[in-house]
C-alpha cells in the first residue's frame, strides 16, 4: 500500500501518517485500531512530515477526530495551534480572493481561479487545504493588462517576471497571474481554449471562473509533471488530484479527458499518478476506471520521490539556475519514460532561455 | 466580560486545547491550555456572548449532578483562573 520503506519493512510512522491523510481526504473517521500505536517521537515525525508536505490541515484534523490512541498532550497542542493558524490563514485567503475578484469584476474582468483556491472547494473540508497563494489566468492578454493597470492604479505594485507571469501581494496574500492555463508545453490549443472553462460562482455577488473538470484534471496532472521534472513535488498536489477525481465524479467527460491525456502524451503519466492515488492515498479505482486506467507497478519510486521532496522540493537543499538544470537532467530517465514529449519540450525551452540571456 | 477572542478552543482526540492565535501565530506553546471536560463545556456554551455567572451555573446544573451553590462556586473559581491567565477580557 505504499507504506513500505526502501528496505520493504513496514514503517509505522508513515503508515499512521498515510492513514490519517486518507481519513482527512475522504472525510471518513478513524478509530484507534485503524492506526499503529505511536510514541511521542513518532508523533513528532508525523507532524514534521505533514508540515513538510503541507498537508497539516488534513492530517491534524483526522488526528483530532481520534477518540483514543491520538497524540500525547504536547503533540496535540502543536496540532491544535497549527489548526487554529490554518483556519485564520484560510479566512484571510478567502477574504483576499473575494475582494480581488470583486474589484476586477467591477471592471468586467473575470479571471480563472487556478490551482490551490480553484481546487480547495473539491475537498470534503475546503478550509483544511492549505494554500500559499492565489493563481489567476485571464482569457486574453488585453484583459490581463487591464487587470494589472487597475491594480497599479489602486496602489498595488505588480512585478512582471521573466517567465511571463506577474506577481504582487494583495491584502497580505501573494498573487500570481499566469500567461498560460496549464504548465504543459505540448498541449493542443483547443484544450486551453475558453470553451473548456465553465462558470462557477462561490457566492451570488462575486464572479469567478473555474477550469472545466477535464481542463482542471489536465492542469493538475501537468502541474505535478512540471515539478517532478524539476525540483520535486509534494503530497499536497497528489491530494489535489485525488480530491479532483473524487469531486468531479459524475461531472467529467471521461472520453474528452482521455483524448486530452492522449494528445498531450500523458496517458502513461496519468496511469502512474493514478496508481499513486489508489495505492497510497486510497482513492477508489472507480474514479479512474472510466479513463481506461492501467495501474503502474513502478509507482513506489514516485512515492519515494514525493516523500523526499516535500512541497515543490523545497526541502531538498540548494536551488538556483544551475540547481534547476541539474534537477532536470537528474530526472531525465524518469521523465523520458513517462512524458518524453513534455520533457524534451521543457528542456529545449530551458536551453533556448539560457542562450538568450 | 467576554472570552478573549484571540483564544480558540481546538479538540484533539479527547483533549480540549485553548490556543492563543494572536501574536506568536499560534505557535507559542507557552500559551496553550488543556481544559477539562467541564471547563471546555462552559467555554463552548459561552462562545462570543457576555459572561454571566448565573447562566454558567445554570448550564452546569442542567448538565451535571451538582447543587446551584456548588455550581456557582465552581464557576467563580474557574472565571478567576481564566482571568488570571488572560483568557477573558473586559
């Protein structure tokens, strides 16, 4: 079940961590008999892993539901403090997003809410999904320029980045405007077209667009691929994908999604990710079977890379330009096996980008 | 008098833990308190309302097998402790 260490011995700490994570993701409660008995040090390790993987809200809320066999007082206090902080940060994030969409909406600008905020509502308890920033995409370059002019004129400095994105801070929350809807390089233009974006409104008064289920699933798969090819990926992004497959069940055009995966050369990649979701996060196969899901026996390598990397590989030491290049070359065999077209395209762009500088 | 709005109650397993979410960002464990069941019951019942000893005593009598006199005495003692620890505000 993906809980074995490299030496194939069962690691009770990881097993407990994963059972808590699965419980938090599914919203199904746990009893003491369902997780290994842990001592204080092992609970400390569960806390460290949850923080590293930025899934503290999900894991700690599941631990909070244990009537017996839960953490000792000190570890419980750490979890209580963290859950309180996550709740406050979530409120700040929601208020910031609502305020930003409201400001833009008054000028007729309706962006697509991507990634974190766009996927949090698919979780059984959205506020437990920690989000670091707000990611927005606009249906045209003109609309994005108008949005950024509006922000600048209202006293919010906006920085244009070399990769084409824009960054600013809105009411204490980092916001990024993306030039593309997905992180994929080799994607048919129709898959990113606005025909595939549907209206969703959290409240009656604040407009906000969400990618369609098919587009969002492709976006999440591509996002994991991009970071796996580079510095690494964390479990939170897998949780997002699991929440999306589950949350979109019955609303997904599986034939269209299957075609999109195939046209982007991601069928094998999707099968690998799907195996991680079913074997490690406990996602029911019925959410993947309509896509012709075929489990990949090598999924444990991906699991280990994820545990090692943490949130976007931020726990793996030095980064920088040379570090990025090294990471891409180190991951070449893996990436070439699962998404060769994307990998070659990404490496080519990195190469061109470097000789232009 | 009200409960300090910077303090929130979190239940972790069978424990009821008060956390000060202001200032140290909820990470300062010197400001974490573990309440017993009765205190947690009263804390939740009070919520954001004004603190009323008579009402608290009534809640205790309704929930537990205790005389009104003992309930009032216990509530006053508890509020004194909460006040000392900065868990309430005027």
